[in-house]
C-alpha cells in the first residue's frame, strides 16, 4: 500500500497562484473592515504600488501581529501574495486560511529553496509579493536588521520595490502581550524604494544598506513625538516582564511581575506604572530610569554584551520542553506550533548553543554554531522560541520567562565571534 504523503511534502509541492477576487474581498472585509477599523489607521500612498502591472515587491518593517491587516487595507483591491512563517502552515486553525489566501511559506532565518521558488513564481505571474525582510515582528518596538540575501533576491527579480513604512503598530498590538490598545495612532506610508533601473545599477550591498536606512524605527520614539493618548483597558503592562526582565533598580533578573498597568520587582519592590501615554512612571527616583520599554530593553542588551565579553566562560542554561511538528496531522490549539516530544536543558555559551535531554523517548542532544544561528525565532508572545535544524522545525518552551535574554545572548555571541549579521548602525554605541 502506498504511503501517505507527509504535510511538509504536500506543502513543498503546492503550486502558488495569485489570490482570487473573492478571497481578497473576504480577507479585506474580515481583517480591515471589521477588525482593523477599531484602530483607525492612517494610510498615505505616495507612490501607488496597486498600479504596477509587471510585478512588484512591497516590503514593510514588522511591528505587530496585526501587520497583515494593515497590508490588505493598504493594497486592496490589488491582489497580492504575502510571505509568512513556515510553521504557521501546520497549525489547525490557520492551515486552510493560509491555503485559500495563497500565502507563501518561508522558514525563518535559513535558506529555503521552496520559498524562493514560490516567490519567483508569483513575480513571473506579474503579481505583487509582500514580505517583512526582518523575518519576525519586533518584541521590543525597535526594528532589527534585515536578513542577508534580500538584496540579491530583489536584484535578481528586477521588478520595482515599494516600502510600506509602518508606525504605531507595536503600540496597538505589542508582541509581548495578547491585548490591544485603543485610541492612539498608527499609520502606513507607501513609496517606491527602488525602480528596475535602480536595482540594475546598485550592488546587493548597496540595496541592503538602503533597506537598513529605511527600516530604522523605534515605535516608542514615534509615540513620544506624537504624544498619543491610549485606552489600554487597564492592561498596559500585561506580559511586559517577558521583555523587561531585568530590574532597573536592583539589577535582579526574572523577578519582574506585571499586573494591569503596573510592573514590579519581587526582589526589591521597585515598580513602574504605565500612564495613558504609555510612559513608564517609577515609584521612586532611580539612576536608571526608562521612559519606554524600548529604552529598557536596549539597556538589557548592553548588559548582555558586557557580560559575555567580560567572561570567556560565560554560560546561560535553562529547563525547557522540546517540540516538533507532526508529519501527518496539524497541530491543535492556538498556543504553539508543535507537539511536545521531550524535555531537557538548553545552554548558550561561547562554543555555541546546546540541548541535552530527550526526544521521542530517547536521549537527544544538539550542538549548534552561532555562525549559522544568529538569533532565535520568538514564538507566542515571546514565551517560546524555535529553530530550523537541518530543515526541521524545533520549538522550545522554557519553564521560566527567559526567551528575550536568551535571544540577546544568541545575537551578541554571533556578533562577538562572527558578526556577519551586524547590529543596526544606530546601536553601535552599545559596543563602545
């Protein structure tokens, strides 16, 4: 009897076409007309990508889980194919929707021939491909460096490249929380970044340097400039301890705890209260005072940089479960993209990243180099992370809320030992 094809094999053989008119209308109605209208986004079209008839790219700086709704509101009625994370295609509540909307799967932070083939097929059909070249929505409100290789892809395709500059989306729907904020402000500004002639004249390095310049953004700087008033429904700080894990007063780590509009340190009693302008108000005068979460996390990153560079024996370990994606059925539930198959200890040190534990009832270990793994893939409100190892998806769910620090360590170990995925130029001061 012929063996049934696995879900990954079926996905790799999927032929991608542009969405149907009905599919685009339905997507727009649900996501833009019903959900997104609550946040009253401002859309400015300086150059209209909807008029491109020979194919195009639309790139955007990834700020929140709602970004796709802003894209459909911006582009409708123009059809487009969006690039999304590969793991999402194996979740039971998303698999059919992604198939019907003809979303293109891409494995984060690794070479993915299936994804490139899908993207090239849409461009060949003279379609519009939309994607966020950072690979992940920012968990801190600060956009990261775009992934290497994007410049080569754009130059190869030789079609116009547009940029949708997002602002305010991380304030509306912060990745560290499942809540939304209302009132305030968010916007999208679309303009052409590269013409076909520009792409022919520029090198891939020049293209990526321009991308980095355009992608530089801190959503809390945007908030400070506009001083929006927000209705947080009394949950402004919910989940903030996932990114604000280090106490600004006593320096204790993983002792922060949030409740409603407040976050406090269980070790020393220090606390912040978030007001209607999303400003963090301390309960006492302290030397290190951060007005917004993005500034807090930049200090935490700087602390990690100093720690690992001062200690050649630096090591950070934590307990975690390990999960993989089943081959013949979709993952049920909305809280993860895998099924747990073991547990063990995950360690980051100067030699690399290591997992020692079990998998499928047997002893199992991993030894991974920072040359290949330059950052972690945060999942589900920064409570878990994943990695693609030899093309297979592995999801780790630590027992403590340490994912943000683990990601900082991975990034900064890479920059210390390899530095092919460099910091954004605006953060160079952190290394002085």
